[in-house]
């Protein structure tokens, strides 16, 4: 796959033009963090249960 630097510039210009993009990005980051932590907890629980079960 070929990486192109265009998407980053496009994203930067888009966030610069859209005023409420920062708020949306913050909310999205919070959601990503929550999902990541939840996934980590699920992974730890699944590994612990798997070690006990198997």
C-alpha cells in the first residue's frame, strides 16, 4: 500500500474550516479512549477466564 501525505493536509484544512470540528474530535477521542479501555478490560478478563477455564 502506498502512503500519501494528502489526507493529513485535507484533514487539517477541513478541521480549520469547520468551527465545531474540535468539539466533535474531542468527543470522538473520548469515545475512542472509552472503547480502548473497555476492550483492554474485556481482553484482560477474557485472558484470565481463559487461563482458569483452559
